[in-house]
C-alpha cells in the first residue's frame, strides 16, 4: 500500500507537471502570436512609409541626409530578437520585445524626420547669415582671422594644438605678472633704475633662452619663438618703465631704445625665420612710441619711425611669403597716424623742413603700402580683397593731407603726377599700373577740387570719372568702375548745380574773353560729350559688366538724354529769349529717338512732359492778347500752337515706325485721334465769332473733312463726328433757308451735291467708303425732301404767293413715290430707306395733314392764300385716294399697325374736315352747305357700302347722317332764317328719300343676284 501510494503520488506529480507544461506552451504560443501580429503591423507601417517616399521624392532626398529611425530599427530587430531568445527567459524575452516594438512605433513617427530636417535647415541658414554678416562687418580683418585660424590648424595638425594654446596663454600671463612684479612686488627692494634694468636683463635672458631652445632642441622651434616674442614684449614694457613711467631717461633716448628693440625683433625674425617674432616686433614697435607723444619734437619723428617699421615688415613679409603681415602693418599704421594727429596742432604751420618731412612720410606710407607692397610682396592677381588696403590708404592719404596741410591741392596734384609716372614705369604689370592710373585720376580730381574754380569742377570730375571708367573696363576692375560711377554722378550734379547758380544770379560777370553764356554753354556741351563717351565705353565692354552695372548703364543713358535736352534748351535760351521754348518739339523728338534706341522709359515720359511748356506758352499768349483769336496772339504763341498740334498729330506715326513696342504708344494713338477729331473743327470758332452767317457752309466743309479723316483713320469716333456734323449741317441749313438767307441756299446746294453723290454712287463705292458714309446715305432721301421743300417754297414765293400747303402737297407726293417699289425712284431708294421705311411712310400722312392744319391758321375768307390752301387740300385728297385705291407696299407692310379700313375712315374724315372748312368760306350759306355736303357724302357712302369689300362703310355713312342731323338741329337751327330752314330741310329730305329709294332698289337687285348665283 505504501508503494501504491507513492505511485499515485508520482502520477499526480507527473500530471501536474504535464499540466504546467501545457500551460506554459499555451502561454508561449499566445506570446508568439502577439509578437507575430506586432511584426506584421510594423511591416505594414514600413511599407506605407516606403510608398510615401515614392510619392514624395523631395522628402526622400532630404531624408537621405538624416538617419532613418525606421530603417535602423528594422535592421536591428532580428539581431535583438535572436539575442533575447538565446540569453533570456520567455518572460524577459516578451518584455524586451514589447519594449523594442514600442520604441519602434515611437521612432517611426513620420513627422519627426521632417521636423528635424526643417529645424536643421533653419539653423544652418541662420548660421550662414550670421557668418556672411560677420564677414562683411570685419572684411579688413578677415585676413588676420584666417591667418590665426590657419596657424592654429597648423599646430593642431602637428598634434601641438594644446601646447600652442598653453604657450600663448603662458606668454600673456607672464607678461602681465612680470609687469605687476615690476610695479608692486619689488618696490621695497630696488630703485626704479634697478627695477628696469632687472626687467631688461630678465627679458633679454628670456630672448636668449628662446633662441637656444629654438636652435638646439628639435621639435621645440615654436616654443622657442614664443619665448623670443615674450622677451621682446618684456623689453617694450621695461623701456616704458624707464621712460614715461619712471622718467629715468629722456623721451628721445627712450624712443631710440624702442627703435633698437624693434630692430632687434625684426633682426631675430629675419634670423630665426619666425612669424611670431615678426608680429610682436610690428605691434610693439608701432604702438610703444605712442606713450611718448607729448607735442614736442618726438611726434614728428614717429612718422619716419613708422616708415622704417613698414620697410622691415615688407622685407620680412616677402621673406616669409606672408602677405598678411604687410596688410596688417598698413592698417595698423593708418590707425597710428590718426592717433598721432591728436597730439599735434593741425594744420601743420608753414613749409619748414619738419612739416615737409612729415608730409613726405605720410605720402611715403601710401606708396610703400599701396603700390610697393603689391609689386614686391603680393605677386598675384588683384582681387577685391587685395584692393581693400590700397583703397583704404588712398582715403587715408586724401583725408590726412587735407587735415595736415594748407597746400593739400598742390600735394594732390604732385601725387597725381607721381602716380602717372608710376603708370608708365610699371606698365608691364597691367593690374598695378591700372591701379596707379586710378590713383592718379583720384588725386587729380581732388586737386581740381582745391585748385580750380567751381565752373570747371564738374568737367574735371567727369574727366576723372571717364578715365577711371576706361581703366576699370580695360582691366576689368569693378571697384574702379564703381568709383568712376560715383565721380560721373558727382560731375553731372555739379554741372547742374553750376548752371542753376549762374542762371539765378541777379548779375553776371561778362569780363574776359568769353561771357558767362558761352562758358556755360561750353561746360554743358562738354558734360554731354563726356557722358556720351562714358556710355559708349560701357556699351563696348557691356559683356564684362556685372548685373548692377547694367542698371548703371541705363541710368547714364537716361541722364545723357536729360543733358541733351537741358543743353539744347540752354543754348536756345541764350540765342533768343523769345523763341527758346519753340525748340521743345525738336528736343522731344531727340528724347523719343534715344528712348527708342536704348529702351529708355524716363526719356520717353520726359518727351511727353516737354509739351507742357508749349501748352503754357499758348495759354500765356491768350492771356497777354486777352483774346482767343489766333491772329491777335504773339508770334511765339502762334508757333507754339502750330508745333503742339502738329507734334501731337504726328507722334503716333513716329511710334508706329520706329518704336512699335513702346509703353506709351497707346497714349500717342489716342492723342492723335483727339487731334483728328479737332482738325475739322479748327475754323468753326473763328466762323462763329466773326462770320456767323456762313456757319452752315463751314459746317458742310467740316463734314467733308471729317468724312475724309474717318476714311483715312478708320476709327468709329471720327465716323460719329462726321455723322453729328452732317445732322448739324442739315439743321443749320434748313434754319437759314427758313429765314430766307442766301448763305442757306449755298449750303443747301453744297449739301445737295454731297448727298447726291453719295446717294448715286453708294452702291459702287469701296466698302471702306460705304462704312464711313452709311448714315449720309440713309438720310439722303430726307435731305432731298428738304431741297424740294425749299425749291417749292421759293417758286411759289416768286410766282404766286408763299404757301406751305402746296409744299406739303409736293412733299407728300414725293414720299408716296419713294416708298413704293414699282417706280424707278422707289427702286433707287429701296435700300437707303430700309432702316427708316416706317418714318417715310408716316411722312406721307403727316404732310397730308399739314394743309388742313395750315387752313385752321388762316382766315376763312376768299383769298389767294385760301385758294392755294384749298387746292393743296384737294390735291392731298386726290393723292391719298389714288394711293389708297391701289395696292401699296406701305399699306401692306403696316397693315398690322394701321388697317386698310382705318385708312379709309381716315381719308373720309379728312374729306369731311376739308369741305366743312371750304363751306365756311361762304359765310352766308356755310351752315346749310356743310349740312347738305354731309348728307351727300353719307349718301354716297351708302351706295359704296353695297360692295361686299366696302360693307363696313355703312357705319361711317350712318355716323355722317347722325352728324348732319345733330349739326342741323342743335347748331345750325338757331342761326337759320326761315327761308334757310325751308331750303335745308326740303333739300335734305329729297336727298334722303332719293337715296333711300335707290339704295333699297340696289339692295334688292344685289339680293336677287346673290340668290341666282
């Protein structure tokens, strides 16, 4: 039993172990499944990122410069997983894997690389901007910075960078410590002389130690050079204590000792061939004597001392092949001379040997550093950086000589000659010879500023600028060309300033061979010539110019155009003060020519603005003459008006031929169009003011001119003008004919010839002529009506009696003829009347109404005028009856507006009105006659209405019977006498019975015929 219990216990333990193993396997499978899902998610994100890179190639290119976190993680993932499975348990592996995957998800944020890239790009741009600003700010000292950097890199490359820095720091600290030691530490042990001598001994001992180490210890050359430099610095410090500080020795002796120490330094530099000693000797030798400046003899000795140091520096710079040494020397000595000027009275008095020697040294420094250094030390192509020192020396010399001497102009002239000689001597060296020539021009210009009068200053500046420009173009030196531009601008400004000063003076000095007018004219002419030569020179070398210089070339051409204009105006003013403004059109043409040749916008605008003074001259001429009349004004105002009009008129033709792509060509076009519009109207103000009776003739002539211009220019505004003038001419002509003036008849004949030619030849005219004369062609039939009316009225006035009723009858017949197509005249006017056919048709009836309207205006008595009116009314009725009884085009066209029945009713109404008016001319029987006529008229209409197509007239007949009854009963009965009443009623009754009988008989016969049919 115990054995069975043990077996059962073992089985239970085995089952428990199996269960544990199964649980662990299940857990492992779950972890593996989760890990696999995470790997799949990571792979999908990597694939999406790759697709994004393919869609955005610029972002992909940028990410090449930055480590890709996703790539690194994917690359490290298999190694990390293998290491985890080999070294850790399952739980540890799971936690590390989860941590790794979480890190991967965090690291593949798609916005992180872009943000880092943008941030790095921003910092890099900021760093570049700061570096460019720093380089521009310290350009003169950039060589020193680069040299110091190269020295450090040299020692760093040798592995001695820390040693170099420690040596440099040790020299500086020992110098300071030694100085304080001399000043404080041994004040109680030694006297002043002993202190200084001890210092000198220690300093020279350090120099000797440095020389020994440099020569005897291999690999310690730089350390030894540093010790030699330290000794030289300590020597300068000890000499300072001997001289100015303790005043043990006089200044001259101290100055001499400083010179000896400087020479010692340069000698050691030559012997040891070291840059450190050379720079220490330069700085110490140049700056240490500044402590001795007290205003006595010593300050002027400082200048040759600096010149000696400069010679030594140039020799050492040449030996060491170290150009930065001579450039540093030049800049340092400029500062030293400026400091020296604070200790001496300026300007230097007199022309003694000391003053002359000092000025000679100042000029010597310029030639030593500005030219000699370029010849013997810097044997390379001149670059803008190398030009910085010579230009700085040029400015220094000009400023110093101006401050130090009252003979600065003479000194500048001498320097100009010397630089000119140097140009010929060193002509083989093109760069430096060109620089010498530029210096000569600069000195000559400043000499002119001091020696010449103001009138010639501009010419000198321009000549100097032209010379420098030639040198700069020939040698391709942009800094020299920039200086030339400045001088040219100054010269031009000086020319204008001088001109205004002379012209604004109340009195002129005419003493001398030439007067002020000739001198000023010659000066401005020379200014133009020099500026022209400058722009021709720039045009020749245009391919070698920089970008901003092309703008300078255009500016010079613009200024040249202004100079031409001002010079010509000035000369014209000197020749004649009355007509000088009349030369403006020629000047404007010159400006336009230069604008077209060189595409100058300002010159083009000035050419147009030059017309404003001409306009002002015209206005002044009107005000002076107190009249708008051309004949009353002055000759210059007349010429100005003619020139202004012709110039504006022809400007567009010039543009079109020579400057078609100009910006202001549209302005020229519209200005010319305005001139064309004004051209036909030029004489009208004079005609209206002086000859008003001839205005109609003038208008017809203006119409012809406008029509011709419309044909030539082919613009709608001119066509509109010709149309307006035509209508105005017709109206004025009709008015003058109405008031019976012979000028109106002449204008009428002119218009008749004009309109007749257009009407007869319009179909055969070219299309261009048809386009400009369309309105005249359309109104020609109406103008012919005017001519017929005037002719009719004139004939009746001459032969019988003036009667507008007969004229209306003739015009009515004229329109009834021209509105039809079955006549030759109607065929001729068919197309001309097409747009206004309704108007012509209406004119028939309007003219038909005029005789009746005029009949109301005359006295209803028997007279020649009444007879003519009655004949006109009768003629109108006959004409209208004939017109309505035939098939007429006008009636057909307008039947929707006015029916044929309405026209018949209108004709009968007109007939009623006419015979009523006729009857009242017989005052005694007027009422009875009118009533009888109404009954007769109504009876006739009754018989006419028997026709089927006239049946509607029965209503009109009934209306007339009613009118007759009403008239007789309510109007005429009160005024009738007994016999009149008997006659009227009997006659009306007989007529009515007769009409009734025959009407009924005719009606019955018509009914029988209709039944038979």
